[in-house]
C-alpha cells in the first residue's frame, strides 16, 4: 500500500499507512499560511478491500463546519469523479472506500489541473471571437491569462469574469469552462446578440501558483488574493495587480467573481450592498439578474447565502466590493458548494464539475436579461 500526492494540486501528509483499516493522514497548510482544507492524493491498495482513511487534522482546518454532511470525491480514471462514504466526528474526517481497482484518486472536489487550464486557454484562442492577452506573471513565474471575447470598442459595455482567486475552489474554473463553451459558440443566438454591444473579459484562473501547489486559499507566499483589491502590489499580489490594471484600461460595466463555499450547500450570489456608491438602480439591476437566474435553472436560489452588508460596511479589500465601487457597476461574488446542492441533491456525484459547467453556461442567459441596462 502506498499513498502519494506528488503531482499537480496534490496535498496530503502520510502519518501511517501500514494497515488498510487505519490509514492516518494530515492535510498540509498553504505555504506561509495557516489555511488548509484542500486535499488531493492517490492510493495504491488492494482491490476488494475496504480502505479507511482518517484525516486527523480536519477539525482544525479553515472551515471545520464544511465537513458536516460532506462526502469526498474519488476517481479511478481522473475523468469521472464520484462521492464516497465520509464522516466527521468533530476532529477527524474519515473516508471509507472499498477499491474496485488497484489505485484510486481522492480529492476535496474534482480537481482542475494546470495542464487542463493551459489547454483551455489554447482552445479558446482558436476562436475568431477570442483574443488571448498575457497580463503578466505570478510570483512562481506562471502566466496570468486573459481571454477577450468579442470585438473591442469604446462604445461597447465591458463584462468581466474572474475565477479561482482561492485555488482550492476548483469548481470555479469548471464554471468558466462552461461559460466559455457557450460564449465561443457562434451559433448561440443569445451570445451573438450580447456580443453586438458587449465585450467579455475572462480570467479563468486568478491563482495558478496556489492551484498547482495544492493550496486552499492563498497564492505562492500565503496571500489571500480576495483581500488584496484595495491596494494590490507586485511583491505580494501580482495576480490582482495585473488584472486591476487591465480593468482600469478597459472599464467595467458588470463583474462576476466565481468562488466555492465550504459550508453552504447551495449556489448563491453575494452583492455589493455595503459599498458607498450602492444605489436603487444597482439594487434593481441585481435583483433582475438573480430573478432571471432563478427562472433559468433550479440549481440557483436566493433564500440562503451570506448576510448582506449594511450601507457603508462593505469590506473594500474583497474583489466584488472593490470593483463595484471603483467602476460604479453591478458586481457579484458567485458561490458554489463543495458538498451538494441541497435543493437538488445527487447522491452519486453531489455538486460536480459537470453541474458547475452547466451553471457557467446558464449565467450567460442571466447576463443577457440585464445587459441592455448596465449603463442606464
């Protein structure tokens, strides 16, 4: 029996792995940070034998409540990821799985590899609708990629979408894959109409360093990028610095920042109600966007989510708040679950990469519902 995490986004420490019925593991912290929750490892074991894996430091992770009603994902082929029996006793997360084959991967959520990220960028670049822009590089020397969809002009509205500031929230890049799949479909009527008056600026992965390193929430040096938007720097947060610089050059009329939430088993958005410039027009437009998405898909809801900030109480270091105020635009943080959508549960797969992709495609229709009034 052997356990390894020596691969893209791998994260686990092996405390003891001699007995299949008592495998003791620990999740590594993000580099230079106390955050941890993402895990991704491979088990070489014996087919037909139940393997019991105890992650012993789960109770002290960044979001211990996130383990309640949570089931780990597993895959034999790294393509189909399914849920396996998982329990949490307040201290230890225990995964139980009888192997059908000799080796199996386990993860907190379906991984989105850096290789797939690079393939996504190059695939999108093949479209005549898309321009690939290199914004700069990360602290580890990886590319910050921007995809511009639609013909740019000053008159057109600018719609920005960023994803995966928190690298362990891999569902965010699956969402982007679905969104891009629709945006680059030149036979989609809603997209063709949208691109007449709008240009989309999409950053599929805001944190490629953290993604490859197997981090939950931070970049290469332990910085939470979604707390850097008030004053980013090349030394601490070049990822945000380069994106915000590009936003300043283009302007922003609508902004979506795509995330995953460890605790809540729902899809929802958090708005910018607490920023100083928030007004009735922004509120009405935001409500229309949410109502449109509710009408489009049962995967989205508005009953559960974060507490709404009081006027003037917004955290201005957070991306959606900072961008809403800086550009006086409609801005949301969109959250998806690590667990399942409690309103539409799937015992086999839970919330999944495929469902994330579909939500990304569906969001285009919600944008279409409000696009004509973004500058009203």
